[in-house]
C-alpha cells in the first residue's frame, strides 16, 4: 500500500502544507479535500465536527471557563482539533454526549502522535482504518476500547502514516 509519511512541519502551524511537497499544488488541494471528506464522514458517525467556539458553548454547563478549558485541552493535545478553511474544528467523538467529559484513550493517543504529527495528521489518523485495530478507525473503537486506541497510537511510534484516500 502506498502511504504518505507526514511529519510536523517547521514554523507556525497555520503556515504548514500538510502534504508531500513533491506534488503539484492542485493535487495537494484535491488530496486535502479527500482527506477532509474522509474525516467528515468518520466523525459524522460519532457526533460530527464543531468549531472551537461551539465546543466551548457545549461545555459551558460543565466548566467554569469553557473557552479556557477548550484552549488548554487543544494546547496540551488532550483533544483532537484541526483547521479547515481557516476554521478550527473539534470532533465531538472525544466527548461523552451528556457531560462533555473527555473520553479515555483520546488524550493518550493524541499526545503519543503529537510528538511527530501535526494536528491535521492526528485528526486523519483517528478517522482512517488502522491495522493495529483490525482495520477499524480509532474513532470507531475509542468508546469501546480506549486502551487499544492508545496502544495503536504508541505503536505508530509517532510516525503519521496516512493511507491514500480513494479518488
């Protein structure tokens, strides 16, 4: 299987290309759009995606300072977040629906991947089938077996191997 290995780019996160630099820019945009579609579909099965402000609003009943809590969790890689079209998105799979508590396994996996992956690659890792999880996506497994997801992230060794998305 052909795969792209992505690593954290140097410089500010908003300036990162998030793709293999040898591809023409048109191919990069199409690849990124396919990757986003993969994430959007996977995350839709588990609550979908919301902006960081919407995530803070959902958290308002459960945290004294919801904006600070979300910002801290993002900065500490305790939650998965990524930027799409200048909007910071937060997948809801990582929170329990009623209490908006962080699900076990997500922070451990995200931190393990954050050592060498950017936010986009981490979000894509959660959305794609994973060999260590019997070809199930971590987003589909984390509520049932958070330890398996954390182990899969550690087994990745911090390398973000992203399988190509079908065209």
